[in-house]
């Protein structure tokens, strides 16, 4: 886990891993997070999506990008419980 200025940015795995995405969604919902915003786009051969989730401990951002992977970023207190639910 990389820590940057009070927040965590955790690479979870491949962006195309459907089981991982489903597990991440379940972990977010189980932790009480609610979806605030979502966008997606295409740039050349890259698909990019971003979701903002509101938690009791702050906003977390889930990003999926072709060739980069799936990641979650936000305050440590908000990210850590989600990552632990994933067993990472």
C-alpha cells in the first residue's frame, strides 16, 4: 500500500477481473459506502472509469484503466476497511 499525503492508493488487481470488481462492490456496500458519482470514457485504446463513494470516513475513489488496473484511493480510515474486506 502506498501512502500519499494522508491518503492510501491501493492497486487491487486487473481492471478486467469481474470477480474482483464484484467483491469490491460488495465490500464498499458492506462498509456502508454510497455511490456519489460515476464516469467513464475512452481515450485511444484505453478505457477509463472512475467512481466516487461516500463513506463515514471520507470519499474514496475507485479507478479502472486499461493496462493500469483497478485501484482504490482515499483517506486511510476509509480505504483500509474496504481493502481488508477483500482480504488484501
